[in-house]
């Protein structure tokens, strides 16, 4: 891994964690943003992801997602080349029309 690129496989693992944590058909899209796509990742940068979902998450879905993300994001639990993860999720119907700031669901 070079300093300016996201760790191979980590964004896919976040998507897998999201898909495994929520009932089918809820995830509409997951996007890298921030320094991961601007070429500015530094050794201490986190991996920023933005998810668009079809409805608000339930309490058990949130807990399952947090549990999975902590394993891949925690200082002592993530693979050595991976970065801390910051996942932001919004409900599709709450961002059309777009306004700033959007209401975050997660």
C-alpha cells in the first residue's frame, strides 16, 4: 500500500459489513470520499465512506454494524495495513431534494 491509496479490500469489507448488518435491499450505494479519492491519504488518515440507504436502520441493525466496523477499524483489531473507518449513512428519501447538512442516519 502506498501512502496515497486506500488499503486494498478495506472498502469492500465495509460494504460487506453493511450488507450483512441490514435486511436485504436497503443499501443503495457506498462511496469513497475525502482524502481517499483526493489523493491526500496520509499515514494517520482514516477511510471515509458515504452510504445511501433505503430506510432508517433499526437498533439491532445499528448494533450489528457497529460490532462489525469495530473489528475492521479498531486500533488493535484491524489488519495492520488498514485504516480507521468513518462510515456516514443517509436515507435516500431524506436527501432528495438535497440540502446541507443532510440528516445522518449513521
